């Protein structure tokens, strides 16, 4: 039985079939550049292309960089505004010819880390933070997801360093655009995570997204008054979490 996870990001749309016992991919990941503009029709068509690279799946989970409520995308911070209030699950289901599960991308990554990775078996409050085109967050209480937290949009103006969204200060996109060295990036992440910690007092912070693959270059420079660890599944967590939740919704696991 094939269960497919597809992760829609601001720069790429990635997919792979997932072994639900381990969270690992059962074949190589396929990645296609996110179309520009990333409107509903173009993104749906790209997702169909990614899904078509694999044998027919019994269940498909799709992550999206937005608040997702009951299958409807409510925001569109890093994609086209046509996604605001779009019936995402209906659009993808119609194009793929089967029911799908759509959820926030950071929530999906967090689900995978709690099931398979750095958050497995950790009691209390766990926060997953993904650094990519934006900053995504996922919040768990004793392993249970509190969906659609948007702590990547915390306002940083009170820190005398930056006014506006946190993701415009400490995302991986900003690191690349501002040509920040790893120590500079680590300092920005530390400022953001300390702000987040002051609000939530989590027992564990898991850092994901593309920069988690290079955690040895910078994460040791980040000093926050709680444990901070890189994502075990690194940037593959979103795909794994999407597949797992889709399978659960379809009751195949």
C-alpha cells in the first residue's frame, strides 16, 4: 500500500511515498519548483505532476504554508493570494481523483517529529519551529497537536532590532537575501526563540526546515533557556507527517 506525502513550500513542491512504521521514504523524493505566481491552478497542476511520479497511492497528505481549517486555506503569506479561503482539499481531491488531507506545513513536520523523531515520547509542551521561506510553528501538549499556531508572525518591534513579522527577521529566506553568516543567523534565531520561549515556556524546541540539515554550523551558538535540538527528519519531516495524518484520516493505519 502506497501512502504519499507532498510538501508545498514557497520555493519547491516535494513528494515521496512514506513507510509509516519508520517515517522514511520508500523511494527517492521528487521536487519541482513552485510555480510563480503560485496561484491555485498552477500549484494544483504541479502537485498532480509530483504525485504522477509515483505509483497510485491509497492515501495522499499535502502540506501547505498557511492556516488550514477544515480543508480550507485561510491565509497566504508566501503564496498567491488566490489561496485565501480556497477549498484546498476539494481542489486537490478533484485533480488527483481521490480524497486528500491538507494541513499546515509546520504542523505536518511537527507530527512527524513527535511520532518518529526528536519529539518522540517527550512529555509536556513541545514546539516545532521550521525555518524556510517563512517561519512555521507547531505546538504539542503531551504529544497532542494544537493546530495552526502562527508564531512565525510574532511582532519583533519591541526588541529594538526589527519591526514586523519574525519571519522577515530570522527566516532562511532572509538569511540568504541578507547574505548572513552562520553566527549572524544564529544570533537572529536566538533573539526570536527567546521571545517565543518567554511566551510559551516550552519543555523542548525542535528546529526544522532546510537549515536543520546544517545545524552543526550554527545551532550550538543559540542560547535559549530550554533544550533546543535539530529535527531528526530534517527537511523531510513535512512529507512524512502529511502521509501519516492522511493515512490516519483514511483509517489505513
